[in-house]
């Protein structure tokens, strides 16, 4: 996924009300940008952090800029992290279509945001006339507290636990179901659940795994020019 226009860089003044961020551009100007991220953004919203924003030409938008990237350093050098949670679904769909995620290469038909379960929509539904349906739920990951180890979630997510239960029900109906943890950073070598942050999500994950729900984690290659799915990384038990 390439950004349609060049990103503008600056420094984070503060993030507040979850979806707002004040930014000072490199030229000294300031703006309030939309922060498309409902999580805590633990370790990614420190005032003074270098950030990159995309600019929209939609006159109907209240906020012209969206916060896309932040630079962080856990002691091994600066790394770019994608914080926009609106991107992972499109990134995974693009990667499936290009066979960059080989686990789902057998399905020629892909639909997004299809209703299923109890008042839910599956992120991606894969179909083939000779195979059962494959329900794919995608979670954005950017938390890292230990070098190389990406974690999810970064805050309590009862909605995430609900998704795991509904994927389990699809398996019980004879379909295939999978969780894709998409890590919007390039320094991850392993993935794990942040069980200390949300023990209930960890329990729901374990129950889903026992029910037959698959789980895979993929890291991304990030630059101010764009984001792409880079490769699968192991999930730590």
C-alpha cells in the first residue's frame, strides 16, 4: 500500500480524547490531526516523538490530516511504526490477493465486511466452490515492550474476545476460521499475547485455539512512502 500523497513530518505535541493529536510540523506550523486508533498506543504517543501525517483533499472532512507513522527507539535504533488501524484490513486483503499470505492462497474469491455471527462483520471472507468458507479476522498490532516481541492487545478488548468466540462458532459449523495479527512495524521477530494487559482475551484465544481457530502473525515493512506485508513471524506460546 502506497500513500497517495507524500506524508508531512513533524513532532507530536500531545494525543488526547483518543482520536485527536496536536502536531508541530518541521516548518513550525501546527495542526490537529485525526488519530485512527482506539487503543492505548502504549509507548507510541510520547510528546516530542517524530511523526508523519497524510493529507486529505476531501472538503467534507473536519480534520485535514491523519496521523500515520511514529518513530520509536527501544535502544537498538529508530523504527517506524504504523498507528492507523484503518489500514490492516486492506493490507491483508492485498497480501492475500498477491499470495503474500500463503495460508489462504487456495481461495479465489475474497469479500470484506460480510455479516456473520451475532451482529458482527467478518473482516475477510474467503470462498471457493470446492472448499468450506474461511473466516478471517484481522487485528492491528504495534505494541512492543521487549525488543523483537510484538504483543496484542495494548488495552482491554472485550470486542476482540467476542470475535474469537464467533470464529470458534464458525469452526463448529464446519468452516475454517483464522486470526491474522498484522504487526505494523518492521522490527518484530516474534509475536505473543499481552496476557497481563487483558487476561480475558488470553483465555478467549486459548479456547478458540482448542476449538480449531488458526492464528498467524505477519510483520510489515514500513516507510514514509508506504506499508506492505513483509513476512510471517512465529507466535510465542
